C-alpha cells in the first residue's frame, strides 16, 4: 500500500490522530531544520530552543562534531551485535569511566533502560551477598517527586501516582521517602534495603537538587550494610550542571549511576556505570541488549565528549548558568509570582505561584519564539544547549519580564475592579 500525505502541519496532525497511539500532547509546531541553538519551522520562523529536546541536544543542532561523525560512521559500520567487538565501545567506556570515576559500563539505548539495568543490578548484588552469607533484602528506597522512566521497574520507582497507577501492580518493594528529609531516610533504611535510588537533581519533579546532608546520609547508610547508592544522572549528567555528573558538586561517589540524554547529541544511547564491586553481580547472560553500544551511537558519544572537553564547555556552562540564574533572581525580586529559582549549571527551574500562570508564560514564550516547557505543574524548566550565550539569556529575560509585567498589570487591574477603584489607563 502506498502512503501519501501532505507536508503541512495540519496534514501531519490529521494523519497522526488516526495512526499514532496518543501518548503525547504535542505543541502545534512543525520543525524542519536546526542550526546552533535555533530550530526552524516549516514557514521559516526561527525559535530559540531552551529545551534542547528535553536536555538531549547538548551541542545544539547541525553541529559538525556530530554530523561529520554520523556521516563517517554510517558509511563504515552501523551494527554488529554485542556478540562481537568493535572499537567504539572500548573508547566510550574509557571516556565514561574517566569522567564519572566509576569502573565498568553497561551500554543501552535510553535513560529508562539504564535505570532498569541499575535496578536489576541492585537486586542481583543483594542476591550475591546473600549467597555469601550476608543479609541484604530486596527493597528500594526512592524519593518523593522522583521520575526515572517508563519501563515497569523505572515507573515503580517514579513517585507520581499517575505514572504508576494505570500499570498496577508494578514492581513491589519500593518505598518513597520525603525529599531531602534525612530523618525520614534514616527511619526507612534497614538491612532489607538493597539500594537507595535517587536523582541527584530531580528533573520532572521540578529541578530540585538533593542536599549535601541528604546525599551524605544516603552514602553512609549504604556503606553500613552493603546496599547500593544509585544516582540517576540521566538529565543532570554529561555536563548539564557544569560538571560531568551532578554528584561531583558534592564530592560523593555513588556505587551506580545512569547516563543518557545528552550523551550522543540526539542519537539514542544510554549507559549504566558502576563500581567493580557492584559489577560482580552481573555475569554473562543475566542482562543484555540488542542495539546498546552500537558503533554509530558510540562514535557520536565519543565525539560529543571530546567536543565538550576541547571547547571548554563545562566552564562555559557554569558561568552562563550562574548568569542565567542571577538574571532570573532579579526578576524574582520584582515579581512575587516567582516563588523560587533552583538548579545547577544549565539545568534551571523557575517555580511560579500557580499552574495557570505557568501555562500562560509557556504560551507567551512560544509566541515570542522561545521554547521552554513546564514540569511539576508550576515550574518553568530551562535545559538549553550547552552553547547558549549571555545574549540568548538576555533575550529570554526580556521576554520573561514582559510576560510577568503583563500578568502583574492584569492582576492589579482585576484587584482594583474588585475593590471598586477607578482604573487609569
């Protein structure tokens, strides 16, 4: 059967409404190309992208470090399966162990796959310790407001009920602990816990960095029994916060970490890394993947890491992120509607005082051709490409200032009407 559809946004919307399983509420935009930190729609309009494919396009769009290696590698070798060797996995493993401080790597295709592997490793690790005469249970401690992915194990450790309830019963033996509540963490921990599993900086939960006290307590508790400390760096890792992994801001190393989103600049790839001790729990045949660690994904990931290093982007992320937050904090001083500004590097959340305002600001930014998104209902999330400059930040702040001023003016006028006061225009 031949397929013939139009190329307009309306044509694609009509086709998708009939053909695709409706798992996403898409914005009414059709992008056809990108360059640097900008996306271009089918009408030729450019949009400043401060979301980067939800934290994926670290080097923006059409970056030669990415496009050239894709062309080269695709002409040589795309796939061999993990039954055979290719150079890319070794080269990427060397880079990832260097930048994370961990010892061994399992390659996969996405963040949720990496997290699933980490959960399986924790259960296998506990089983290995039990076989050696030590007692460690099967329970996971996760955090309130967490998000770890869509597979059954990942969703079981994701806090929001709407993600878990439709698929119940999900994986058992998961308890959620209040975020950054050290007392609650200590009360929940016991030898029945095989792992404490958390995001170093919660992404979907509203850009919430874990406190140093909480992370230190988690490390101490895990060390006391042999349980694993698993840190999800899928959104916060690979340089997003100005260090290769957000946990490096704290000087605390996990037993296991997971990476994905920015690793290959848009090519699907994920990785679980762990210590030598934790890695002993997996033996050949216990876990696997068909596409994970394929030559194309590895080649691009190697190129992205090298470009971040050579271009000095970690320092750029730190300085630009600090400037970005300072400018938003100036807006906070002007507008009470901004409740809090949170984040590290170029992972920034701006919490507003209502979800209606967050929706309005999101729409207003889009009308000004600036792309962000809203998470945890009331939080504006900024995950720009690592290449953004202060000029892009200034453009963004001007737009936010205009929208917040309009909101303040509208509310003031409404309050005056309710009070029976005259409005002078």
